[in-house]
């Protein structure tokens, strides 16, 4: 009979140990949640600062690109007006063709030079715009790496 009593007997259950285990689990969870919230809050604040910096860079870049476009327009207009004046003073059709050929060649060279300048300005603006975001992303990723 003692054998069957052992099979159906239960170990002693201590509710105090269970309560203590749950308390420790809850405290660890709350602590972890507070740490995670702090990291997320810092990341959000950093993202906000990065966005403001990026917007300011975009405004400055847009202004620079606009000024370059205005300069190119001014230069092209002046060259066209000078060309028209020289055409008005041409004495023969062969002189008109020579002036026109020279003008078209110079304008093509000028257009290539202006396009290079705009490309360089656009690359510079793109680099300036992406730099704060890259730095912020690296900082956030380092924040969340396990220690």
C-alpha cells in the first residue's frame, strides 16, 4: 500500500516561492521596458534632429542649384545677344555661316561645362543630404547592439 500512496502523493507546493518568482520576472520586464523606452526616445529625438538638419541642407542645396541655373541662363542669354549683334554686322552669307558655326560649337562646349557644374553641385548636395542620415542610422544601430 505504501507504493500506491507514493504514486498519488503530491510534492509540497509553496505559493510564496511562486509569488517571488513572478515578482522577479515582472521587475526584470519593467526594467527592460524602461531601458528600451529610453533608447527609443533617444533614437526618436536624434531622428528629429537629423531630419531638421537634412531639411536645412536641402534648402541650402536647392538655393545653390537655383543660383547655378540662373548663372547659366544669364551666361547663355549674354552669349546669344552677342551672337545676334555679330550676325547683324555680317557682310556676307559665308560670314553668317561661319559666325553661326562658331556660336553653336561654343554653346555646345559651354553646355557641357554647365552640365558638369550642375552635376557636381547635385552630387555635393546629395552627399550633404545623406550624411546626417547615415550617421544617425549608424548611431541608432550601435545603440541597439547587444552589449
